[in-house]
C-alpha cells in the first residue's frame, strides 16, 4: 500500500527499508549512537519481526516510521514512532498513528512512551494512564466499536 500525504509517500510493509535511513531516524531521536557494524542488522530485523510497519518517504529517503507488534485480533503495541526533526510538525506522526489504528480499529492499542509524548497521544485519541515520567498511552477500540454499532 502506498498513500500520498502532504507531499510525502507513506508505504506499508516491512521489507526494502534502507538500514542507514532507519539508523539515521534512531540517531535523530537520540535512541542510538555510533552503532557497531555487527549490530546494524537489527535495523532490518525489527521490521521482519513486526506485525505491521509504515514508513514515510521524501523521494528516496525514509523520514519517518512506525512499527507495530500485535496478535492482529485484539491488541497491538505501537513501537518506534519517529519522524526526523526537520519534518516534525507536518502531521506525519499523527497520520502514522491513524494508519496503525485503522489496522485494528476495535482493538486495544498501547504506546509506552515518555511524558513529553503524552499530549501527542491524547491528540490521537489515546488515554494516558500513568502521569509519571514514563507511562502507557491506551486507545480502547471498544469505544469505537460502540460508536460503530458493533458493541453495546
């Protein structure tokens, strides 16, 4: 699946994602630094072991990504949602979360994150259960199922 959004291409899938681009996203976010050559394979394996993944492309460069671990029936966890600093504020992160939730709209979604991301997840429809420095943001699909008339 390809989708155009605000001049960028969003691609669903977990193959063909350049390792160097993923490492650059992680470095920009402050999650890794000076990855040893023998560990670079992890930037490919994380996608192969994910249930779903979306990447955002500006021409031939990955500028954002999210991956999901899920049973694909009832529950899903958002992992590694990241957009390069220079591209933030363009709605890309929100769009990635929206695409994730569309995969399992009546399921329960979790995103374990730091408190500086709580407002972002609230904007995406998640509840924040833990107001300490780190916590889990939760999107309850049963609420949407009620709205859609699939649940009492």
